[in-house]
C-alpha cells in the first residue's frame, strides 16, 4: 500500500487534493491539507500528488 505524505510547511491550502480525492485528503481548521487515509479506490493518489501546485504531496510506494 502506498504511503501519502503532506509537507505541511509547503502546503498553501489550495484544497485541490481534498476536492480531487476526499477519501484520502482533508483540510484542517488552519487551512492545510492532511492525509485522511492512505488508500482510496476512487482516485489515483499519484495523479493527485502531481497536480499539487507546490509539490507538497509525496507518495511512497
């Protein structure tokens, strides 16, 4: 199973990951993305990570 990591110091809180894959990502109260789950049947987490505008998401296989 892949391990998803969000670098909170890099995240700008755009919310793209949470809107693209709400099963894996959620936004915290301070507007930073965090990992909700490391597995998702509905999205490609590598694709979601590649769309992050500041490259704050890493997927370790």
